[in-house]
């Protein structure tokens, strides 16, 4: 899964890559702009697997600990780290949205709709 993380960062400077074009495979329509990967896609590969385990175990930390082969306190610490990582993503999304507004690349109405849908 290391390649997944590599696809998220710029090979030249290490900053986060952004999606700039989306296309329809059926009709060829294209949408251009500045888009960010979804929050979960921006998590570290380990955190993505942890979220997957949480979902598959219906949120049971005991089951996750058993499936991963670690103790409950260890998985609790890892979940706390995941929560911190997601919190950082939320803050990054807020900064990104603010930058788009300041540059005039997104309207206030679109920003509000995006916030309400996230």
C-alpha cells in the first residue's frame, strides 16, 4: 500500500497532490477545477486499513484488536491516533476551502453546500 501514499504526494516537493480534472468514460465530458481527495483517501495506508477493520467489525474495538492481533489498549491508542489524523484532515479541508474562497475559485454558496454535505 506504500504506492497509495506515494500517489498522494508530489514527487518533487512532497506536498499533497490535488485532482484537477475529472472525466466521464462514457461520454467524454470533462470537469476541470481544483478537487481534493476524499478525507479517508488521504489517511495513511495503515489508518485506511484500520477504518476498514472498524467497519467490518461493526465498530467493535475488541473485534478489531483480535483481528489485528494486538491488545485492546493498543488498538485504543491506534484509534486515538486515527481520530487525531482525521481531525487534522478536517482542519486541512477548512484551510483549503478558505484558500479557494480567497482566490475566487469557489463561491460562498458552494462552500456552504460542501460543508453541509461533508
